[in-house]
């Protein structure tokens, strides 16, 4: 017994299975493998607690405490076992449990996904499953009062499923499968709580239809977005905190590093030649200085690289490198040896909250593209930070900007022409007297007067001239590949510091350029393949300036440009129409059964004669849904005769018995008690059980038939029967 009730094991299993599925819906965040053991341990422990309290009824009052305690033990043994002493909780275990309640959910939002399945991030999921299990089990016994209560017991797991989708929503077929996986045990729960019981039960099919239609309708509506916006996520706008809020930009350190060129910064051993190592990327310029819009996240298990990209890795040993910046590549995929922060837009790595180790293994991706495709590629003006502000541009720079690209329209070819213009007309400063600064005052002196500068002025000048010509560009700071040190190792020193521009190319990403060509003369082996090699080949294939011609737009781009005014001005009405149809379908499939159930409950709550007449109206409406030809003015005997041919003698007899109760209430003159209403509704329950013998498709059509919500067509506005004693009008 369960607190005086027999345990409905099927309902308990359905509830716990739905709760487990809700926990597994965090799979896009952590991966399925990390969730299976802790989530299953919690729900299995919850079921065992139900069995224990059913066997020993004295434990029923403490069932919530017991389920919660067993759930916490399951979390400790599966997620926090390293913090225990031979499986026994310690102070660190309790601290981590509290951390899981207060901070774990937020730390996960600050990470790239899939997140690392560390206790600091994973912990909040099994703890939420524990809470949903405790609350759901305690709400489940109340389901014996009516068909709507199982949905109340399902509410905690439904909320958990909603939270998982707020973290990372499924889409497409994955969303359909997720809805089906959650809906199946939910339907089992509803069915188990509404099957074969007495007169106070409502039909389970309308409730089941409501659950299924709501789940599928939610998926359908979520998958249709006429404005083509991405799904909302709680992760949007969440940034990991930086340890050092005030740092010196690596761009400002170039001159200082060049003054001590022999100081070792770091060394590395890579599986292929490396041309550049980045520290920071700057895309904001106000005319006086450059700034970085750093958006750090905690680096998760691994970042997905672009399709068709090649991968490389290197073991990096840090030396004299102060500040938060760590040597990185444009598309880092994984870091082993420390838990850094990463800016996914720029590939920048930064030190995390804990001090990093002295070395780490970096794996990165590099886009694959051939020189011919790259040379004719259009630029990508939609990227963030590519076309920023320029401050107040000096007068002499406007004419110089137009001349620098030979008045070509923005393409990667014009970006290469700008690269050649700087290389042919300016000198790289070397020696002791090195210019510094990167604002308009220093850039004007470099471009117009001295025409001599370090990579600091070269890269900054390239970016501003590119932006003035509509080429999206940004400035990166880091180091060249360094010099070989034997045994496959390379050493990077202060003298290898370098600033370089990057150009956004459609379909490829950010392409680094080196107008100074200093990386090629640094002593490191030049990459023979990959992106750097493709850029070098495209640069060699660039026609002489006198032979440059405006490149033609690709056919696909011309078609898109021609269609853009008509498609971007409004909403896709085909998708809007589909959305409206889907909403109407949901209203029909879910709204009709819900409205019928609400009306039946209101009728059933009436007392005295009103309760008896409400029972008669309920029977008439239900029978009309099944196609029984009921008309206003029919006697109960007439209706019973018609129904017997549809649902059998047992149902017809129940209608006759209900008719006798109605006749007594209307014509006997005796006082009508609540017992008469209860007797009438018992006959209603008997009639509905008889209708359940009809074929399932017929019962499904009756459950969603909207005509039962309206009175039958007649000249008289009345729902009272004509009884055997006389006519009631």
C-alpha cells in the first residue's frame, strides 16, 4: 500500500522514465555518455524508495526525505566519488554539492559545448533530476482523484525538459525524436492512472490526445520560423569572467619586445610547420587606438571545426609570457593540460581562473581551399568586427586608399592588391630607432611621410585602408613560427613578435596576410600546404596592376543579388501560412478534448436536479460524437433503442436507467438530493464504458469531434428530454 493506496507501478515507471528522458535532453550540452550513469542512478533509486515505502507503510510520511537522500547518494557516488573517502562524503563533497546548486548551471552556460563533463559543470543536471523525482513521486498519489492529475505529476519533468531546451534546443528530426521519447512514457503514465476505474474517471483518450498533440505541435511550431532566426538559448550573452580586468594590449608591447629580441617566450613541437601564433585579435579602432571585443567562454570538451578542414596539433611549453594571453591558432579545437578560456570568434586563448600548467597540447583546424578558388573569392561583409569605425580620417588618406586597391571592388583579389601596394611602397623598420604607435597620427606619418614602420604600423595601416575600401579586416598580434632548436622543437623569442591583418572571405573565414613577408624570412620552415600555402600561391598568381580587371560576380551571387529586394523586404508568407495551419491543428486536436473535459467537470460539480440534467446532457453530447442520431425531444427510451444498435444492450439499459432517474426528478414532486445526481453520473460512467467497446478509430474521431461542443440543431432552445410522463419545454 502507498499511504493507504495500492502502488501503481506502471504509473511510477512511466513518471520516472519521463524524468530520465528529461535529464537525457541535456545531451547536446554534455553528451549522452556523461549523463547515463548519474541520471539512471537517481531514477532507479527513486523507484526503490517507492517499493520500500509501499512495503513498510510507516515510512510513507518520510518518503520525500528518503527519495531525496537516496538521490543525493547516487549523485555523490557517480559524479563526486573522487571527493569522497572510500565512498563516504567529506567536507569537499558537501562543498561541491552546494556548488552544484548555486554555480554549476551558470558555469555550464559560460562554456563552449559540448561542455567538459567535470563535476563543476555536470552536477546541476543530476541534482535537478533528484528534485523532479521527489516532487513528481509526491504528486503522483493524487492522480487517483481524476484524469487531469497525472499531468500535474508530470509537470516537474516537463519543466526540466523545458530547461534543457532553453540550454540547447533540438531541431529537425532530432526534435521529433526527443518529443517522442518524452511523450511515450508520459502517455504510459496518463494511461496507467486512468485505466479501468469507477464512475469518477474521465476517458483517458482525450488526455492522451492532449499530451501527444501538445508535444508534436510544440515541435512543429518551434521548427517553423518565418524570420529565420536562431533558437533562443540561455547561453546567449553569457561570458566567462577574466582574472585580469586591466591588461596591456599585445599590440602596445611590440616595440618593447623588439628591444629585447633574444628573450624566449615559449617553445613548441608541432606535427607540421607553423607560420603564425596568435595572442590577441583587435577589431575596434577609434582613431587613437585599437581595442579587442573579447567574448571569452570556458573551453569545453572540443569545438567542432569547419567541414573539410584539416587538423594539426602542437605541444607548447610556456616561458616569459605575462598577462592572460596564451599562444593559439585561428580555430582551436581542444586543449589538453589546462582549462583555458577561448573566444570562438577569434581563436584567442586566455588563462582561466586557475593558474595554467607550464605546458599544454593544442589541437586546431585549418580550412582547406585551393589558390584558384581563394583568388576569386568574394569577401564576407556580414562577419562581426570586419567593418568597424575609423574615427576621423586624415584628408590625405582618402586618395591613397582608392589608389591602394586600383579602384577594384571588394574581393580577396583587391585584398591581395592592397597587400602588394604596401609591400612595394613601404619599408619594414629594423634596428634600434623603431617607430611606435598605431593611431591616425602615427599611421599618417607612416603612410604619407616616412613610409617606414614595424609590423605594428603595417598591420594597422592595412586594416584601415581595407575598411575604407569595403574589405572586412581586423588586426591580429602574435609571433612568427620561431626558429628550429633541434629534435623537431621550435623556439619563439621576443624578436619573432608580429602584427598582421586578417581578411574575411566568404565560405572560408578569416585569412591571415603578412604584407611585410617577415614570417618567410624568420628561419622557420614555410608550410608547403594548407591555408598559408594557398595564400602564397594566390599572391603569386595575382596579375600585374596594369592588367587587373574588375572580377565578375559568380552566377549564384548575381541571382541572389537580383532576388534580394523582393525576398528581404517582407516575411515568408508560405511559412507563416504553415505556422497558422499548425496552430489551428493544435487548437483542434488539443482544444476539443480539453473543452469537453472541462465542460463535463462543471456539469458533474452541480448538485440536485441540475446535476441530474447535467448527466443527461453529457450523455447526449457524447453519443452525438459517436454518430448516434439524437434529436431534441427524444425520450430516453427512444435514445436507448437507437444506442443499443451502436454500443450494445448494456449501454441501452444504462440509458433507460438514467431516464428513470431523470423522470423521477422532473415529475415525482419529491425533493431531489445529491444522491440522485451521483446515481445519474454512475449511469453516465456505465454508458461511457459501453462506448469504449466501439472500434478505436471511431472513439478517436469522437474525442476530437468539435460538433459535440454545440447544441443540436432545433427550433427550440432547450436541452431537456421528453420523458415518459410528458413533454418538458
